[in-house]
């Protein structure tokens, strides 16, 4: 499901951008605004749709999400103007980035306890594998048959593969769901955190949650903004644009490797401890790309970015069940996901505005690194706080 979520991820949708802009005569600002509106609308609706995974059986919910993804891709070839394009972006982002990834991470966090880190790491591999494969395939398809037929082809491929794989992989659902329910009844869930499952209202009363937020949104906001503006950075530094995009494979490979390592670390030390060390590589990546003059520094930048994403995605997904339990995980995680989606929408816009105001790439990246350091300090403080009994009971 994490792999299938690519249909709504920035690294995949962005590949269609130039062709869509050319057909509808959209400026960079107009295309960015359409993308932001569709993403924000997706985040708003996700507040309602995300918790549904707590109410319906996993097979029913997952197959519904697959049907939604197929519909979203099948809709795109019929887009005839900016308004329909906003709706198309909403459908892609909500079905893919929102719900499909939500299904993958929630399932791993909920049904695995002692091996949660490794389970989440395996699930997270779907994204770097997709990042290494799909942009190249999409560019090739667009150049051959155009962006509309490419989206139509994606819809057909999803329909042919997603439904059978979901049915096959969930064939033992009743057994492991019954085991999960037994753990809830016996109180053996949340072995690491040793707390009851928190509701969304309880989490909103937890002071730790607000201290964690700057670090939680740092990855989607900063990483998405960098990917969105890589070509602008290349132009500013007079690098060949293909040099940056060509090294996505290094980023993906590093992310895959660190995903696996992160899973083992989480199972051994806990997500609380691992997540505290995920911010420094992102700060160093920002400083590297900002201060670099020679194009070879892109290699270090991609390595650091992959290192951060690999560790943060896995440990961040494991952190919520450790802190707040698994019974209401869909509701709690959907709230966090909404904030992540919103941050991924505003991140590129903020950097674009700073560039338009005349700030240099170096200055912008120093500001980003400073924010990440500040977020890391709040993160460390939050994970050392112990919630009061009042916060858990309210």
C-alpha cells in the first residue's frame, strides 16, 4: 500500500507537471497553487476519512482505498481545465498520499508489537523503491503516449494488481485480528509504553504532542519543498538539472538501507530513542545543499536526505503507538497525517515566496537548518516528559 500510494506522492505527480502546465498554459505559480489547494483539501477531508480505518475491517477498508486510487487515476485523462485539475489533485493526494499510506503504516503499527520496528521498516520500503523506479517509467511513458494516456495506464495497472495482492496478503486477517483483540482485552498491547490507548481528545490535551509537532512536520515540509525546488536550486547554482534528479537513486538506496536498520534499532532501543537522532541529518542536508558550490556535494546531500527520511519515517510511525497505544491509532495517526499533508503543501510555497523576495538559497537553507535544530530541541524535551494521570484520563 505504501508503494501504491506513489500515485499521490509529490515525486510522482511532479513528473506530470511540465506536460500539464504546457497543455493548460499554467505558470509555475498557478501550477503550485493548484497543487497546494488540492493538497489542503485532501488534508481537511482526511480528518474525517482517516479514522474510518478504526471502524471498518481492514480488507473492506483497503479494497475501498484501492478502488479510490483507480478512480483517481482514471479521472485524470478527462481533466479539461484548472478547476477539474484541482479536483484531480485532490483525488490523487487523498487516495494515495493520504489513505493508501495510512493503511500501510496503521496496519503495521497496530498488528505488530514486539516486531513493530521491523514491520514498519518493511512497509516503508515501498516508497524508496517507488522513488527509484516510477519517475523514470512515468517520464518515458509521458514522452511516448502523453500524460493523459499515462494516467489511464496507471489506472489499469492498479486495477489489475492492487485488488488481487490485497486479497492475497490479507487472507489470514481473521486470525491476526482476533489475536490483536485478545491483546487489547488482556492489556498486553503497548508493551513498550505500558499505557492505555489514548483517544484523539486525550492526545490533544497532552503537552508532549505540541512539543513533538515541529519535528513531526519537519520531514514532509522540508523534504517535499526541496524535491519541489530541486530544479530551481540547480539553476541558481548553475548545475545541470539532470545531475540532481539523476542522483535520486542514491537517495532512494540510502533510504532503503536506513529503513531496514531503523527497524532493528526501534525493536532494540524503542522509537522514542531512535526518533531523537533523526533531525541532525536533515539539518546537515540543508546546510550541504545551501552552502555547496561544487556539484559533487549533491552526492552528500542525497545521502544525508536519504539517511534522515529512512530513519524518521519508520521511527515516526512507530512513535505514535508507543506513546498513545493502538486501539485508536487510526484516529490519532490521521490527525498527525493531516498536519504532515498541510506542511507538505505549504513547504514549497514558503520557499518559493522566500526566493521571490530575493533571499539566496544559502540564506534559506540556513534558516531551514536553524528551524530543524530548534525542532530537535523541543523533541528531546517532549520525549523526556512523563504525562500526568490527569492528561490520560481527560
